């Protein structure tokens, strides 16, 4: 006898779970979505108008989810702001919000949509997961009433949260995460009173989840990886690319390598706001990535990943990020150093004036060491070795230590540190290291055209970022990006929820 239509999702899920348990890998997908945006307004639109806009975006996401499932994906991550976009005030976003319960309630919105009041977005997402037998990760907005007895209750009587949700292949809500580190323009949302460390188990590993700006902070990012020991991090984001160190594919790939986990990064796509770049990143490097600043199209990516990367025979060994730089014979510091701004951070730079060299540049407690050789020293391109040790940011400050081999936009040294996307110079070899005061260091190598140097560099156990051979493409930057979380200042907005 064939199972009834109602039992089919559960049967398919059980078969998928058995397949995943029998395998050391799973297939993951991310979708970079060109979000359909609402018209800017200071006033709330009618709820039906809000839902109509969200349904347009969910129509697109549903197509990507179906395609991913047909290609064998077990899970798909969609972007931050992917269902309603941005351009909101606190008041104007309200019609787009739903009450999202704690997953302990054991709820399948697709089959019981009105259990917690109107929830058409959660219902539709749940049905997408259930009908396609796939985990679906999405970003929506949560609303929670509060009373005057709560001293931090906003004046309008509610908390509003930037929220990630996860539905399993039966459509059950299995995870809810409220973004803790809001970007400076997210005034429509509140911070949760305490940072959340959200995890859930699957047949193919232990998963954690956080959103966009969260990746730069100890809570929740480091907590999930080091204390909760997740295998894979789900990462909806609306990432605005910032050269030279913080383009999406560059930093997210480096973060996965530095933290030793899989990272499923799904970005929004909006070229006018420099939003592009998503991927499936592993401790060994990118399994698949996409960066497109020329078109307005979305993109689906799939890749096969290790279920438990720490158990993989190719898992990178532990790295002492300061061992080499602190043990080499002390070299005289460069005399021809100068200051240059990367955004508002003042780096100490030294120009690489020779075809080959051995340079050391210091700032604060950080000394950066570089050995390099170029095949042909071009007169029209300038590279520098740079060091930065200090606080970054305006409203929200956090501590960086950065060693970088960096191309300047022109031969005018005053431009060093400004964004540049193209280069002509190839390196025969480079080896970069630093006296880092942290174990949290992320290795980045970016080629001309904002392309990753997949498989072309390695990090040695003594902390050297080293080319395996001559670079196949011209180099924009090779960078060791360190985070001293213990030196971060208190987040000024966490006290004013």
C-alpha cells in the first residue's frame, strides 16, 4: 500500500536522514537573492500590502528551494533581509513582523498555521521545507510585546528583532535566532537582552546560526564554534563589500578557515549597495563561491561538504599564529615607513621597492614580517607591507591586528589603503607572518577581479601565510586578519534596548 499524501514528507525525511547517517558528507545550498524592495515610507503600509511584497520575494526563494532539493541538497540558506528588504523605520517595518515562538513548542506551521496567531510567512516557509523535504533557513522579523514593568520595554510596548528561522524537512520550526550585533543602520530592531547561542542537531552534523555583523564578535560567533562545538554555521547576511579586507567571499572564506568549520554564507544581491558574494566555505577553503557586481541576477550554489569537518583527515592542524614571527632573528625595522588610512584605520606602511625582499613593519604590539619575490617589478604598480594594531569602528568599536601585503591604487603613496579591484603584478612567492596577540587570525588572499586564490596558499603551523607556488593571477592582497576580542570595548547600544 502506498503511503498517504500526508505521510509522504515524513517518509522522504526518514529516507534522507538514513542516507545522511550513512555518509560522511552532505549537500548544502545557498542562494544569493536580488531582493524585491518596498517603496520607502515613514508610515506603515497595510498588512496585505506588506504580505504581497513578501510573497513576491518568497516566490523567487521557493523556486531556488525547489531547484536545490531536486539537485539533492539537504539544506538551503537564504539571505538576511531576503523576504522584505530594508529601508525601514521602526514603525514602517511593523506590518512585516510576525510572532515567532520558541522552537520548544514543537510546531509545524504548514499543518497548523493559526496556532500562534496569523503567521503567513512562517506557514509558507514551513510548507516550502515540507513539500521539498529540505531544511530551509530564512531571515524574517519577530515581534514580542512587553509591559511597563519591564524597564527596558520600548515606548511602543514591543521588542522587534532581526530573526533567523530554520524549518526541518517536515516543516517543523527547529531554530530561532535573534541578531545580537546590529549594524548601525538597523534602528528598526532591538537587541536581545542576552546574546543567544542557537544550535540544532541534524543527521549530518551539529549546526549553529547567526546573522551578518555577528560574525565579527565573540558572542555569538566564537561561542558557537569553540564552546558549542558546531560543525557548520548558517549565515544569512546582507554584506556590503569593503576592500581591501572585508569583501564577502574574502572574509567569509578566511573566517571558515580560521575557525575550522563549514560556513554557509547566503548574501543579498544589490549592486547599488555593493552587496554580492556568497559561498559554501570549509576549513580547507571554498567549496563554491560567487561574486558578481555586474548584473542584478540571483544565484544558487551547491556543494558537497563534510558532516564533521574536525574528523576529516584533511582538517588543518592547530596553528600558533605568532610562533614564526616571534622566533625569527630580529630584523631592523624599515626606516621608510609612512602612515596610510584603510577607511579610518591608520596603518603603518612600507613600500616594497625591490624585486625581492625581507621586510618587517611594526605598530603597537604587532610586528609584521614579509619575504617575497616578484617576477617582474612593474614601475606602474606599488605594493606595501602594512601593520595595524588598534580599535576599528565608530559607534561600535572592536580590536583588530592586521598584517597585509597590499596593492596601492596608484604610484602615489597617499592612495595606499584605498580600494582597488585590479592588478597586473604576479608574485613568484610570498610568506607573511606576525607577532599576533590572539589565536583568532583569518588568512586572506585575494586576486585581481575579487577572486579567491583557492588552493594556492597554505598556512603553516608556525603561523606563516605562504604561497604554494607562483601566483596564477595578479595579487591584490595577502592578509592575516586578527581579532583581539578581549580588548573590545563594551557595545554602547547593548545597554539601550
